[in-house]
């Protein structure tokens, strides 16, 4: 199951800590792919919203910086730039408006580029910044990869028993595990890359290996036990980290490092083999130490290590169908070291030339078993230079000579070593010895707060030290569930090798001279794949009823925590950095909150400053900064589009005296008050016209000349004489129809309805309200205006000198 697709695994959904990224950056939220996509989409939308609100903050700051109460510098470019800053609600809209503004005023405004290009660049930078931020929002998920936690509800180790009845269940189970490991290694440990099977389930597609193909003999070579002193193989896994390589999610001080090495060499057979005949059959015996068949409590000893049919028996005359069924025979046997002596479960007792006190010795015997070779083979394990029979094709049109193996069985001797280290300590003090399996466990026990008695009993409870519990769980998985090269060969036999890939019908294709090294590396890779799968298989558990009696569940809280923290890779789920989400949304909410609170805060601060000025009785002119800030605030308020409409209407006298909320977002008039409408008769120069029954009425009427009404000098405005010599020519749009574009300019005065007079010759508009609220002259003193602003007088016409 661990070698299948991630669809076979239950996954924990929720918040967890990925310790590979640390306690802060490792906080992770795992969701299904559907909800993950929703979160990514919402985050992108939220970032765009934040970008909009950030632009509003920037516009407020720029508007205040560009605000200037000096009328000499308030040309058309200035006012339009201020209006754009006030009313562009996104950086994109602001950018387009600013570009159009700069282009429209070319040759008409002084220092046009200096006054617009910086704002355009700021808009571009804002757009670019938030586009990048929106794109990187996806990295909140993809940046931390596809790591997820397995739902460990069925977590358990399949622990074999000594009962022979268990073989019916455990032998197929182990065989299936090793076969899957071999298939995975063939696909995912190849130098050409990953193909075929899914290599993206484990946190690492494969475990690293340091390979030395020119190593020395792993044994004492004084008597020439190795065929070569320099062309041997050394494989070293390096320190396999329980978190980084095996996916056992844990902080650094709870991790376990495991190292495995395999040092191999083809062994010489001269002087270490002889022939043996029994019951009319010929055999060849090899002597590398006496064999110890039986159990550890009841074993016998024979003086040879391995017995196999002789070459004559393997390569006697066989008909073609018999050759077609031929295949190699491969077996392995092990001698384990313990405290300088032989461990009781060892299969044989090595001769002095093969004995290693710091490692376990494994012998691999390969027999040809009738397999013939198309070409002479010089590989020391497959050596086949003896001419064999002539093989003829089935249609008698030809054939060729083949070659037989030179030895009945070819041995390769290996030394297996393990090393265990505890995380969170310095390298020199945290590792046990590099030794055989038993010595490696005993030598590292003290690092995990275990004594010799603890190793023998391993009766764990909640009071057992956490490190001891974790060590017990880790090593039990390694020893029981994961298979080493010895187990793999005895499970798969010749299928564990790479050479059968070029074997067909008992005929072996050409082999390189270092084929044995390729085979050993293949077996090694299978053992590493088995190690990867073992931890995932334990966390996943099994639902097969036949395996239920052999399930070993975690003994205490530390082991349960290890069970619940097994990582794999899965594309069916989305994992998000909780830190990235919190940072993105916290910063975004802060920007949005500031954008909405900044204007009220500035208005509140300005009001408090005005209150202090009034309370202290100081003159406004004594506080020039307050006056300038008041102007900046009022300019920002009145540059808003609704306030601009009010200014245009009120400036023409429409709604005069009835306007309210003149410094708020929405100004209003009295109920039923009519305002000016749009005169669109000049399509290139639309203007406002006085209130009428509606612009559609104007558009539907024919263009007629309004009969002028002569106003005598004696006529009065509310009883006051009017000098018509000073009254300009007026034009209006009313229910009578449109006014023609040209009128006689002989001084004739047209009386406009609603008391509105428009001077089209001078393009000056004056609004009258019965003489009670006339607009003052243009030559008003700015000091009077600033004084009223500083004191907080926001009324229309505030600061205008009396008597104008």
C-alpha cells in the first residue's frame, strides 16, 4: 500500500506544525483541494482589495503634499491633478487618468512632467507591487510543498510471532512488501530519473547513497580472501534523518539519525571448495565457516557453509525446453556480531579471514543452474568463460556457441554496519558506534536514556522516558518492517538482481565486467525503498482482518505522537503556511483599516487643534501650520465628486442657502430643491443650465430665440435700483426652448428665470439670492481666509470680507 498513489491514504485535515520549517514558519493548514483552491482565490481577491486601499492611502498623502493655498500656483493642471488623486479609487484608474492629464496639458502647463511623472511612476510601482503580491499569494500553498500528515487512526506495527501458524499470513505480507519495494527502487532509484510508478508519495523520492566502486577488501586480505584488493564496492547511506528523509515529523531534539553501510567484495573460491557425492548426485561444498542450521536454542553445526549441485549437474545435457526454464539460484546467509562474539541467531560462524567484530557478515551465493551465456563473461560473480554446447535455432537455419559459469556457485561477502544518533546534540556526543545491528543498538542505548535491562524487557509505559519510547518505536519499525539486503535476497531470490532483465529462456545476454556491483546496488536500493515504505505503512495501518492478531499499537503517548506525525506528499490536498496566511491577512486588514480610518482621524485631530486655538484665545494667524492643514483638509473634502457637484451648483446659485453637510461625503439640499441640469446643445462644450422641467424637454423643443425682456433702469431687484449698464448679456435654457448660439451684443438685457445671470462674453457666472448673499470681490485678503480656516469656520463664504 505505501507504494500506491496518495489516493489510498487518509490525511489529517486541520492545523499542524511541519518541523522541517521550524515552529513559526512550519505552522501549516491542510485542506482538501477544493477548499484550498477557494482559499487561494479569496486570498488573491483580498490582496487586490488591499492594493486598492493602499492606493487610497497613497492618494491622501500625495493630495496633502500637493495641496497649495496660494492661488498663483493653482492652474488647471493643479486642480485636475488634485481631483484625480481624490477620486481615483484604484491605482489602475489613477494611472490612466494621470497619463491622460499629462498628455492633455502638454505645452499648456509649466513643469508638466515634473508635476505628473512622479505620480505616474508611483501608480506603476503600486500596480506592479500588488500584481507580484497577488502572484506570490499562491506560494502560501505551493511554497511549502505538498507535505501532509497521514491520518494515523489504524497506526500499528505488524509484529511476527514464533508460532508457525503465522507464516500463512506473514509470509505473503512480507513478500508483497519486498516486491513492491523492488519495483519502486527500479523506477525511482534509477539515474535516468523517475518514470513509471508514482515517485511522489514519500517526502523524498529516494534516499541518498555514497558509492565507492574502487573500495578495498572489506576483510583481512592477508590470505587473499577477496578476488580483488581494489575493485570492491562500498555503499553508505549517510545519516538518514527520521524527519527529513523518512517523514517522521518531529522537532530537532526528538529526531533520530540512522546510518547504514554495506561493504562487499567477490570472494576467492580456490582452496575453499571441494566436491561431494551423495546418493549418486555430485555436489560442490564451500567452506567459509561452519553452518549452524536450526534455532538459536537448538542448532547443529556442519563443517561447510554452502552446498550446491556441481557444474556437471547444472550444465549436463539438457534439451532445449529444459534450458528455457533455467534461472539463477541466489541465497544469502548472515553471521551477526555481538560484543566481539557471534550472536546466537547467526546462520554460520565465519572463518577468521571473514570475521568482523564491528559488523555483520553476509554471504551471497549465486549459482548458474543451467543458465548459459552468449558471450564470455569476466565479471567476478558471473564469471563464465567455459565453452558450453552449441545452441541451434528452432528452424535449423543457424545457431551459436554459448558459455557456462566457471564455478558451481560464486560467493560475494559483505559487511553490514549500522549507526544510530540522537538529534539535538553535537555530532561527537550524539552517535553510537558504527557496528553490527546488535552492537549498534546497545552502543546507542544510553543516548536515549536506556540501560541494558531496559533493552531486554522494553516494558514501556507513560512513565518511560520520551526518548526511550521514541527509540523503541523507531528501531522496531526498522528491524521488523524494513528489510535489509539479507532479507530481500532470501525473499525475492534472483528477482532481487538486475541481470535477469537481460535474461531470456535461460540464455543470458552480454554482461559488463562490473555487473555484480550493479546487482549489489540494486539490492541496496530495494532495502532503502523498504525503509521508506515501512514508516508510512506503519502510520497507515492495515484493515486486513487476518493481520489483526499481529498488530502492535503504540504503547504510550510519545509513540502515539510519532504515529500521528508521519508525513507524505499528496497532490489531492492543499497545505498552506499558517504564518504566511496570518501575515498576509493581518497586514492586509491593517492597511484596509488605516485607509478607512485615516480621514476621520485627520479630521478629528484637526478639530482638536482648532478647539485648542479657540480655547486658548489665540489668533489663527499665529498658527500658520494649522491654517495650512485646515486648507488641505477642506480641499480633500471638497475635491470629492459629490462635493464638486455641490460647488458647481451652489456657485451658480442653485440650492443656495439650502445646502447641508458641506464637509461630509454626501452634501444635501432642502426637500424638493431643484438643481441645474446639463445643457448638451453644444456637444463639444456641455454646460449646466438653470433648473427646468427637464433636459429632455429642452432636447425635444425646436431651437427658438427667446424674446428679450427689456429691463429699465427704474426696475428694481427687491426694491433696489438696478443699473442695467453694468448687467451683462444673459443666456438661459428654459421651457421656452434653447437659446441660439449668437445674439446681438447691443446692450439688450435678457431677464433670466430664477434670478440667474450668465455672462457668456466674459465667461463669468454670478448667482443672486435677492441681494442677501452676494459673492465678495476677487481681491479678498488671504490672511482673513486662513484666520477663519484655523478657527474652524467651514461655512460657505467663510473668510470673505464684509460689504463686498
